């Protein structure tokens, strides 16, 4: 090759490189896009994305070619700003300590694949909108997905995942098992304890598989089973043989069942996972059982009675969205009434009642709550019984007592009719001036009936001292 040919070849090659480079540069938006989410900006910088001098994300080929983003283990709390990656379709959010709620409305609509495994999520807000029409589910999927990987805790969710699964047959939907292995999502669930399973089968046979070992959380109850309460008290024959009530969550967390109640008193101390009852649960008593993953009563609009005991994980009890102390006496349910019972919860610091409460309750029972600092019952106007025992660190404001309720006669009568209500206290409460003043003021309308039944909690016959 002569010198002229060599020069021309070299010139063409160099020109080609320059032309290509210039063309690519022309496709880059160097002005960039602002990423206001500092968490996301830091992560993108660590992953090698380019930011200009003003701190804006340069819209280069790396940004435009990003279709998936691995944010696993980053613990990123704020998911806003993902729109800066215009072609992002898949995101890995595994092992980020999310829970108990994950809100799909925080994600761009173009994300159609998501991995949420390794988290503790129970509630999948913004995923679906479900309406019951003639006892049939009508589901609108708010965030369609082609790939959906779930943590083990998702097994307790019925409200969102069951209708999503039914409406999304083409979705690659998997859920972790107890060992952390992803498996195809199914609506079959285990009830591990043989005796508890036997009890549930005796009440809700239609929900169980043919072999009787699992329930199908997607199945509706038989007509004869609808509205049946779950009631295991101390006198239930096999109570002492029940060592686990795992599976109770599938009933409490199911908003599609007809209104019912749950009253379980465990002889052997038990535990349940995250509870999130909806407005079909009328009463929830889980006695001698722990709730390590918490209780969310924010959507329990029809819950009129609540009870918990021996629950060290109960640190705050928010009844503000319930009917506890917030019904007219004529509306008290004949089966569950209107009751609050909280005993032996050593870490309970606060109880929140409904604002502008009706101030009426059948029974309000609080005992052995050493961490409770304040209890304002001034809103309470009428009751059948109030029990306040071993609240040694609690400053109590006593009721504005006007009415006596009788569960036996379903009546609410003013004090002028000489009705008597019960109030039980221990000596520590009796020493407080506020207590003595209350008892002295309303003595003729109060008694200490049944104090012997609570002697283990220090109840005594205060009527002999005033």
C-alpha cells in the first residue's frame, strides 16, 4: 500500500471513530435530571451512574438501557424518583427490612417485575381494588405485574394477594417457604397443630382440602358455616393439647368472610403472626398468647370488643378506629357486647380510645400493666364493670359516671334510678386521692361485687373502707 492509500485509510478510520463518538454524544442529555431522593442518588452513584457538576443524573446510554435495578439489601426507605430511569421495568427490593406494609403506589407504573422476598411484609397496599358484588369478588388490578416474588410472611395476606392471584394467571408469582426457598404461589395453607386443626375442621369443613390437612384461603365458607365464631375457652376439652394456634391468622385477616368473632384462650402459651382484622370482625380475644409481629386495628371499624393477656409484645393498643367504648348501648351486640380486657401485658405503655367516644362500655378490665403511665377515663359515662388492678405506675383519671349498664337486661339507666355498677381496685389504686374521691362521690351507685375472683391481682373490698 502506498503512502497516499495509507493516509486515506487512516483518515477514514479516524473520521469514523469521531463520527460515531460525536453521534453518541449527541444522544446524551448532559443537562441531566434532578434526583431529589438522596437515598436513591447515593445508590445510583455507587452503581456508576454519571452525575453532572450540578448533581443531576446524566441521561446517557447507561440510564436509557437500564431495564432492571438491584436495590436488594440497601434498605432504601424512599422509592420516589425511580422515574429518572425511563425504561426501568424490573426492581429487586429483597432483604430490605420492609414491613408490615408495602405500598405499590410508590412505584412507577412501568415497573412490572418486583422481588420483595426476604422482607416482613403482610399488607400490599395499592396492588388491587376489590369490591364484593352479590357475594362475588370483583377485582381491579391497580399495578399489573409479570413477575412477583414474595416473602414468607405474605402467606398471611388474603385481602390483596388472593384476588391478585385469581386475576393474574400469567404472572410469575412465587412465595418463599419457611426455609427461604421461592416456590409457586398457592392459596393452600397449613394448620400445624393437630388439635387446633381438628377444632377448625369441626367448624369450617368446607375450607379444608380433601385430605383435611390444609385450608384453602381462597374458598368461601359454606352457607351453614358463615358467621360462626371461633371460640376456644378454658373449658374446651382439648385445650390443654393445643400448643400452637398458627393458622388463626387466615381467619382474622380474611376480609371476605361474613361478620364473626374470635375468642381463644390458650392453656399453653401460644403465639400468632401479624394481625390486621378488617370490618368483618366483631370481637377479638386472644388470651395467653403473644403477637410478636403486632396488631393493626386501623381498619377494624366494627370491632366492639378486644382482649389480650400475657402478651409482652403489646406496647401500644390503638383502639381509635374501633367501636370499643364507642357504641350506643342499644347497639351492643348480644353475643360480643362491648368489652376491653387487657391483663399481664408488661410492656404496654399506651391505650388510645376513639376520639369523641360515646363513652359507654359493658366491661373495661385492666390489670397488671406496669408500664402503663396514664389512663384517662374521664370520657366514660356509663358501664357495668370497671376493673383497675395492679396499675402501680399509672395516673388514672376516673369516669364521668352518669349511667349504669346491665348486660343481663340490656338496659342503660341513669344513676338516679339507684342502679349499681361494679368497680374493682387494688390497694395501690385506693391510695390515690383521685380514686378515693371517685368512690366517695358515687358510693351509692358502686359495688365491689366479685372482688374475690380477682384476689390474685390484689382486688379487695373497698366498700368496707369508705
